[in-house]
């Protein structure tokens, strides 16, 4: 799908969401105006769809070796000629050289940061590869991981500026970047999370959450547990991570393997359930788009008074649902919850997710339990 828009996102995002729901990886290539007729700050976008790999783990070899192999193959397919005959070491050097020679130093720096992440994952996953219950890394290793992740976010910001910033390059110059970004994104998502939660955003959100009386966070779609680790290690909250899938390259915290929709206690320690309404917040990051309903079901089941949502909120006026949650989820969020805080976060080019804190509306709280809040939450959205 190709369209002209006046903001860094494509119209027809419902089509993008449908592709996501069907098991595809979606990317958006964007650049400056494609010709003089597209004035007024219009941005030209292309939505590209690529089959999603079946697993975040390589079938053979290391994560880093697979990343270099994937990148080499994609570069070779983007132009005539092949890099397949090069040795592993030569291919790694050639990939960086090709990116720079093609005028994409931003991509070269981002690749270097992603390579650092894959090398780290190779080291951390090796001791637990055969373990029935992988053990989370030590606090020292988690600090090193956060430093590497911070560098990745910085380099990703440079790439986003090149394709969507005020001085964005024409689409013709960046179209070939998309398959590479799609592949690199899948590695990062597999290791960490779909939504990119920065330490800065977590710390800013923590101030708002503490002002609401929150001391703990439940992440029922935890994946690797990366977000739960940030809420705990960086923001200082108690954190509970739950996810239905058993496999993850590295669990950043202990992840309870269960469908949170079936847990009456939401995975909380014994004796803590009575604190749910007052002290715990629900963290929903990138809930699957429709036809999946898990995000909506978790939101409607949650008995507490605070929800953290990391995802795309869509635009009702434009009929856009965003690529997370879906229309029913958005409607439930709008009907029962009031936005009290929001902040931009890093994201891959073409996405528009942000970090939001909601408090239950008094009308929705009525009839829940006697301990539900009775005061009207703040109506002004605090911009960060």
C-alpha cells in the first residue's frame, strides 16, 4: 500500500494491523516528498510485508551468526551480485562496508548495536540452553544489557530521523533499508519486547504511578520479561511477569508460564491480592490486534484502578485502529478508562506507539467492589 500523508504514519493502518494479525511482519518505508507536487510536509510511505520467521532462535549456529547471514542475504538480494561466497569474518566486515558505501552510515551504526545485542544474547543463553527452567541473568549482566539496549535505542533514533525526521531523505534513497530493518527488528523483539520502553520513559512514568499510589506492576503479556525487569530494576516497583509461551532465549525475570486470563490471583504472591485495587497496575504492551482478543479480555478482567498501555492508540477521527489491540480494545479503553499521563517512546520507523497511564473512570468503578475509587481522576493529560 502506498499513500501520501501529512504525518509520519500511513493511512490505511487497519490493513497493516490485518497483516500483523495474519502472522506477517510489517514495515513502513518513508522519506521526504517524492516530488514537488507533494508539498506541505507530506511524507511518502510504503507498507511492506514479509513472512515472519517461525522462531526467534537460530536452527544452528549463534544468534550473531544468523544475524550476519540474514543481513548478508538481504543485501545481496537488494542488488545484483552476491556476498554469499565470503567467509564469516569477511562477510561481517563487508556488510558494514556495503552499508556505508551505499550512503547509509545510520544503518551501519544500528547494525553494530544490534550485533552487540546478539553477541550478548549468545553469551547469556549458552548456560541455560539445555536447562528445563532457564534462570534470569545476574544483576550485573542485566545492567550490561540495559547499557547495550540504550545504545541500540540511540542508533535507532538516528535511523528514524533519516527516514521520518524534518530532514528525511527521499523514499527512493531509503526504500532498500526496509527488509533490513524488518529482520533486525525481529531479533530485538524476540530478545526483548515488541514495544521499546526506555529507562527514561519508565522513570518518568514511575513518578506518575507513585502519585497514584502504585507500588507494583503486573505484566500478563510479558514475553521475555524485559519490561518487568525495567519496572523492577530501574523504576523500583515490585513486578510480576506472566506469559503463556514457555520458550524465550533469555528470561530477564522469572516469568510464570500461564494464561493470565485464567489466573484468579493475576500471578501475585499469596496474600497480595487484596492490594490489587489500590497498589498494583496492569501493564499491557503491544496486545495482539484483532481478531485476537487477549488484550481486551485482560483489560475487562482487570479489577484494579490503574492501567499502563504501551502501544498505538489509533485515531478515531481518521478511522484508524493502530497496530495493537484493535477496535474493541480501543473502545473498552476509551469507555472505562481516563488517560492521565502520556509520553513518547522510541519506536521503529513507521510505528506510532507511546506510553500511557490510565485511571478507571468512576462510572466504570461503580459496582466493582466497595474499595473502588470514588473520586474523579484528573482530567488533564500531562504531556511529557
